[in-house]
């Protein structure tokens, strides 16, 4: 049993983990390809700072829960599996939420209920089901890391477009000339929910147009 | 303000002004996934409304009567998700027994109600806004109703979109999101209904 496990890890440590890691970054990007975890994508991308925080928090939960699920994978069977996934995820989300409240209280206030809502992010439970419960620990770890980073990248792309058009700034620092906001050329609608839907729709269209395999 | 009018205000604000889908971005997955036909959208809306109302009420009771009195609020999220998961299991068994065709057409989306952010989101917002018991019941029911309304309108629009000539890259999710953006603009008109 123990040697078997070791062999498996040795095999997985090489190329398999790497392919999984790279695949998550773009080829199977959570936002643009699989359309998973859309709620935070739309809700926290009005500015770049909350988007980055959200991406990092989600990556943390994703990596921890995928690793733990992978460690337990031989004990999980049948219907109870999904319940165990959810409980594992909820535990790590509670940890992430308490950490945010302690060290970044402003950001935690701003993100509000969207931090606990990471529990129901379909991306995380989807990875637990598709990868964590089947693959060895190392592969699951790198798969989760890749997926999480791909997700963060997607959040940042969306936030860049929205913050630039609405406030003329990036990460809170002005990059467009002051007149952009001062004389009211800025697109206030980009900060509002409507702007979120519009930006995501157009970005999805663009990514399909340029990258879809025929 | 009398208690009846305050309940009415909670109802209108949850169903229309702070619509879960369009302003809080909750429940986007079923909104994009199950809104292809009106009848399916309506079935989904009913299931979600039922689960939201029951779990909104139950989680209020667990949170306010049990967890807060023994000072274990940090278990909140875990307790909430357990209540929702068991409620969804109940609905799934009921639909499978009494409406088999509806059950088949939902496919994977029915068990996925558990991970529907609209439900957990409503429970969290009720906790965040410190609503009283009756207000919590009304708010969760209205939230579900608002979800049903929006997803049915979307189903109607998408049935007609099938005849439109949409650019290839935007077909599917792209055009649905852009439609949602325009719908959100329309719903912003409701925000003038309640002042002060």
C-alpha cells in the first residue's frame, strides 16, 4: 500500500502534474472556457484590488481543498462524497474569511458576503470531483494551483477593463489624463452591474473569435 | 413605519430592486444554463424558490436561536451549507418521484442547486442586514420570486433569439450576457420605487 502510493507520487510528480498545471492556465481556463464560478467574476471585478484579493482567496481554498480531497480519495464513496467535498471547502473558506477579517479588514468589508460565497463556487467543487477524487496528491495540488491562477488571471482581465473605463485608473492609481474623469468622459455604467455583464459578454465573444479551434 | 409596510418594502426591494441575479450576481450558472426554454426556466425557478424560502427560514432560526446563544458563530457557513444540501436532496427526491419528465430535463442542474449561490447568498444577506424573523421569511421568498421572474423573462427572450442572426463568436453565452446587461439597465428603473 505504502510503496504503491510512493510509486504513484513519483510518476505523478513529473509530466502529469505539469500538464495539469498548464492546462488550467489557459486551455481550460475556468472563466473563458468552462464558464465556472461566474458569480464572483461579475461581482468583485469593478476594481482591480478586490478582484486580486478574491482571486488569491479562491486559489487558496481551491489548492487546500483539492489536496485534502485527494488525500481522502480512497475513503470517499457514493453520495457522501459530495457532502464531504462541501464540508472540506466550507472549512477552508471559514479559515480564509477569518484571515481576511484579521489582516485585511477593509477588503473583507468590501467583499462582504462574496468571501463565504466561495463555498458555492462551482469551480472548486468541480475540480474536487473531476481531479481531486481521482488523481494523486501532487497532481491535484498543481492542477488546483493552475486552475486558481487561471481564474485570478481572468478576474484581473475583467477588472482591468472595467476599472480603466469607469475610473481611468488601475489598482487605484490614475493612468488616464485627469480630464477623462474630470470632464465626465468616463463610463460610469462600467462600475454598475450592467457593465459587468456587458464586459464579460464581449470578452467571451473576443476569446471565441480569436482562439476557438475550428 | 408600521410592520406591514416594512414587510412590503422588504418584498419589493428583494424581488425587484435588489434582484438576486441582476444586481447581486447570484445564481448566474442556472441563469445561463437552464434559461433556454420558458417552461424549464419556470420549473427551475419554482424549485429554487422553494429551497430558498425553507432554507432562509431555517438558517435564520439556527443562526439566531442556536449559534449566537452559544457563541459559535464561526460555524455559521458550515451550518448553512448543511441545511441547503439536505433541502436540495429533499426537492430532488420529490421531483424524481412525482415529475419524472421534468427530472430528466433538468439533468445535472437539479443537484447543482446546492451550489446555487442565490440560496447561500440570500441566507448570508439576511444575516448581514440583521432582518427580523418575519422579514427574513418574506425576504427569502421574494428573492426566489425575483429569480423566477428574471429567469423566465430570459427564457422568453432566448426562445426568440434562436431566430436572430447572431455573430458566430457571440453565440451561446456571449449574447446571453449582453442581453442580461440590457435587462439590468431596464431593472435599474425600479430603484426609484423606494425612497428614504
